[in-house]
C-alpha cells in the first residue's frame, strides 16, 4: 500500500475529489480532463486510489498528475498492485483516508464532470451540512437506461426521501455524491465486502438512519456512462432485495398498524413472503386491477408454518384501504397505473410507498 503526493502547503484543500480506479484506461483521459476544467475557485485536491489496475491506467494517472498540479490542483495517488482488486468500497475508503479536503466529491473513472459541478454542489453542501448532494445526469449512450435516468433526474425533493425503497437504489445516485467529510465520517465507511456488495446502498441507508438529508442540484453536472463492465451490475438482485425489505421493515412499517400490498402478482407475493412474520400479520389485503386475480378472492400463503395458513384477500384497488406498499413498476404501463394512483388523491410517504 502506498500513497504519494506532497503535503498540502498551507491550509487544507476545500474539496477533495475521490476517484477509485480499476482498469479505466478507455475513459480516464476524459475523466481527468473534466477535473482540470472545473471552474470552482476554492482549493481542490484529487485523491486517486488505483485498485490493482492491469491496463495503462497508472501511466495515464502519472501524465495527468503533472498537468493537474501545474494548474494548482493537488494530486494524491494511492494504490496496490496485488493480483486482484479489493473492490469499490475499499478503494473509496482508501481514497478518502489519504485525502484532506473539508468536502468530498465522488467521481467514477468512467464518468465526466461538467465544469460547474464542484462549484454548484459545494454551494449546496455548505447550505445542507448533513445532506448528500446529488445532481442531474446525462446518460451515455443516451437511451441505455431511459426509465432509470428519468427517475434520477425528476424525483421531487420529497421523493428523494420517500422513494428510498425502490429497486433503483439510492435516490441520490453514487456517482453524483458530494458531502462534507465530517458528515461522512459520522455516517461511517463504505462496506468493503467487494464484488456483489451494494456498498453505496448500504452507506445511503446508514446515512438516512442517522437523520441525513438528500438534496439534488437541478442541473446536469455529470455524464454518466453505462457499459456492461460497470461494477454496479455485479450486485445480485436478490442481495439488494433483501436489504430493501429489511430497510422497509425498519423505517416504514413500524408507523403502520396495517397495510395493503398493491400487486397481487409475482412481485407483490414475493414481498409478502419476504416479510417477517410480524410484518406479514399487518398485511390486510392485496389489491390489483387484474380481474382474474381479484376473482380468486384471496392469496393463500402455502409455505406458512401457521395453522390455518394465512389467507389474504385480493381486492380491486378502489375497494382497498391505504396505506399501500406498491409493487408495480412505474413508467411501464403507458400511464395507466399512475392515473389509477392519482385518482385516489393519496399522499406519498403517509398513504403509500413505492417498493418496485
């Protein structure tokens, strides 16, 4: 393990850009150039942790160190050259530990910052010291994840806190995170379990448990690349599902004496089966629009140890009572589901939560 970089002359930098790198050769020039192009007028530091890259990433980093330091940006480089990488969580923790800025700006090696990113997110972070600050993003390729990108960019300020249970993950997405060092050290380090661990989701949940907020700067400040090698895609859906269910049970369900699961199909039944026995007992009904499901009258939980086995009524959504946990994916029914939900005049958070 080694980290180099001259100790900062004078006061410590205002912002440290946290950049984990693993085999990022195709994107690194563009990424590092976007650091150089920042219009932030305060002091900046770039903290790179090279996690056992086997390509030319190290050479590219050395080339840019000179350019960046010539323009007044301190560069700290750490890393290791073991046979295999230690993972994203470990790399982020190391990059944070070797950095010294008052604020942390997270950057992925395959992404590109717009020139005003650090300046605008720093302004927001000063106003919101216990929040994680995000921003809007532009996807590359543009049509690669349409539903997800719309969700990321269009959540309202309230939804940044109410939609934390969905399969999309953190409402403020990791490659856009910006926050104070003091707050992040209070929330705790990233999980270092390596491949298969949703380290950003776990840290985001911990942040919310500690009372942290979520704020998005409503400007496009990041080009967010999608490609098959992305580390996020190595996390198993079943792993994330389990974390989401437990977080729902911890944060939301204690406030409700009873609730209805909206979706009598596969996802709704899967949620019901995943709940603890205490949470399952609070489920008073499933609801749906599918007449075939409604005509069956009830769902019988065949795997239950209880006798008699639980039989949960299946109702038309207009006959069901809130609060609802909604297991219907948004933006997939041509607006039909959203129209049904709006027609009930419910308040998100109080009367329903999305778990889809």
